[in-house]
């Protein structure tokens, strides 16, 4: 099965395309897929108290991002503070500043 379509639906779509029965609307808005990760991700398990986990999930919810992404961004900002020459994406810094402003704490 491809992207939620059955094999029969894919075959029927291919046949319709080959027969010229497919109409295109080039003015229709298109939602492009998210760009692939530029670097492979490695899972890391960490243990945190339940209260801290709840705070992290709430911060991620407020930021509108998955909590794992928020933790990655916080790790990047923290590591950047240790290494003056390391670059960090502007979006990460903006989110860290916004979080600090919302909570009154440093990210």
C-alpha cells in the first residue's frame, strides 16, 4: 500500500494517467512535504521526574512543536553556550527567547 492507497487504486490511477483521463489544475495550492532531516537522528533515552516531563510537554505544546524537537533545540542552545564558535539556527534561538519570555526563565 502506498501513502494510504490500495494497490488497486494505484493501478487504476496509473491506467487513467496512461489513457489521458487525468486533468490537472496547475493553479491549485500545493502543500509540499516537510524537507527530510539533513542528518540521521539517533534515539536517546533520558529519565526525568514526572513533574519535569509535564513541564517540558506543556512548553512544547505552547511552542507548537513536538517535545522531542524542543528538547533538541534546548540541547543545541546549551551546547552553543559551551562552545563560542558553534553556530545555532536562528529559529532555535527565537524559540528559546520566546520560551524564556513566557516563563520568566532561561531556556
